[in-house]
C-alpha cells in the first residue's frame, strides 16, 4: 500500500473530512468501547457495517480500508486459533471485534490530516509527547522512502540473488544498518535545527475543541454503537444491519 495514501484521503471532500477531530475521536472511542463490551456476532457486525457505511458516504476507498482492516482480522484469527475452545461463534466474535475496531480507527486516521490528529491530543498528553508522536510518524514515511531507494539499488547491483541466500542476507543486513544510522543522524540534525529555531516543547497550538454539523455523524454512530452493545437486542442489531447495508449501498453509488 502507498504510505502517503492516508494523507490524500484526508484531503477529499467528504462527510468525515469536514467533521471536527474531537467528534471523530470521541465517536471512534465509543465504538471501540461498544465492540469490547458486545458479545453477539450480529451486534458486532452491525457496528462494523455502520462505520463502513459512514466511510462510504465520506468517499473513502472501501476496498483499501478493508484490506487494512484485514490485517487485524488475520491476527485475531491466529489468536482465536491458538485459544480455540470449540466455539465458532466466539471465534467469529473475536474477528468482528478486531475488524470493527480497525474500521473505527481508520475512519479517523483516513479522514484527518496527521498533524491535526496529534494536535488534538495535546490537551490529554504531556507537552512534548504529541510533538514526538508527530515527528515519529513523519520519520516513518521518510524511512520508508529511504528504504525503497536502498532496496532498488541493492537489486540493481545484484545484491539480492536466490542462488546465494547467505550473501543476500548479509547485504540486506548492511542496508538495514545504513538505514538505522541514517535515521539517527537525521533525528539529531532535525532536533538541532528545531532548537536553533526556538523550539520550546510545542510545535503548534492545539486544535480548538468544537462541534459542527458533520461532526454529529461520528458522535451519533458511536453512541448508537454503544447503545446496541448495552441493550443486547438481536432484533435491533438485525435492523441496524439492514439500515447500514442500505446506507452502504447509497454511499457506494455516490
């Protein structure tokens, strides 16, 4: 997957993109709490489909997001297999919990520019920590790009050969060592430049809290998810699945 795709999705003109960061964070937190509390697979499926429909209305690429959520499902399946107790329903519920939580988090990350996400956490975290998270996230993208260049150079110079696996591993280890040293050098240079330019444990003012019209959608969906988990009504869950399927179809047509 393209590591810069999330930033491009966050700039699209969609419903979630126009919502305030605080409303999306609170809505996703309510959904994750609901998924942790719920046990019935039908309830878990209703919550996951609801967030998928909201992302469809926000013009987010559903197939790409489902592939990312599939990683969570894969690890949940491995855990369910290792702790198998003879119950298919329990294993299905565990996988739905993972997929639903991943979709709720991806709805925030895929619709919010990453500096805004970390700025929204400033009131909740010590002053230097949001900036450290922001710089770490940015550095990961730079390291991915640097690794792509090293990998291409290694392949072009014949450093990776199936006929010589041990030699290939040695070359790969050398490239990883170069990447680590380059990352340390870049971080030191960046920190020195920030101190020189007057950095004092704050890079940007926090995002002002607030609520707008589009922000009501993730809040409502998070509250509805928590209500379904508390009520434990399969009839309401089936109705929610039907409504979410209809909304998903309408959002897909848009």
